[in-house]
């Protein structure tokens, strides 16, 4: 995720934050967190063990995107939307009134998280950043049973065993939200399947 102060993340929409960043740095870009070394390529971790957050974050994103396509195909039953970028999908769904602006902001924020892991070599995210993200998602309308975004890092470690548990909670909550949107807009009810 971008290095945005927690106050900006909670007080401003994602687009406002992006405009603030754009005006400060000229453009938003993802850069490697460190240089790639020969050891990275030769290391078993390059092809084997990854940061334990990568898998759940990427799989959650894949599931969200598949649900977005299902929602699009309710009113546009062709396969062209499979080729659309994530942001075009959320923009189209918003333009059709299928999702709210807050839904779009939440989904686009999660997409940013996924993009950081997928496009920044050596990217990592700490528990504090995950808790800020959870709070922002909640501010955009994603329901968390216990407002995990308001947890201290200590409480998140106690109740969720740290970052992996927080990512699991974020994943469950955002996927639940998306599947409810899908059902409410005439799509499948995956909870009754």
C-alpha cells in the first residue's frame, strides 16, 4: 500500500488521497522495495515459500474479481468484461447503480493492496497498516463484526494471531460484502449453494 498517513486514509476518499499524492509527487508509481539480487533467484523462497499474506490477498482479489464479472454479466451477458481491468469493472458497476460509490472505493482500495503485492518486488505490509486498511474498509461500508480497524496491534495479536488473522478477517468481510451485493442485484446466493 502507498505510504499515506492514517489521518488522510480515514478522513479523505481514495480519489482525494490519490489527488493529494499526485500533486505532491507528480504521479503515483510502484517501485521495488529493494533491488533483486542473484540470491533471490537462486533461493528456494523465490520459487517456494512466500510471504504468508500473498496467497490470501491474491486469492481474495481473484474471488472479488470473479464476483464483479458475475454482477456485470447479470445485465451484460457476454464475456467482454473478463478482459476489463479491475478499475473498469468497478467503474462500470458504479455507473449502472449496481454498487455505491463507497463500495467502489472499498473495492478499489483492496485492488491497490493486491497490486502492491503483485507489482512491487519485496513488498510487505505490517499489522499497523492492515489495521488502518480495515478501518478504511469499514469507513467505506464493509461490515466487520467487531470493528477490527479500531483494534490496537496488541489486541489484534491476541484476538487474531497477528497479520495473517487480520488478513483472513478482511478477506472474509470484503468477500461477504461482495457476494451480498451480487445476490441483491439478481445474482447467485453463494450462501445457499
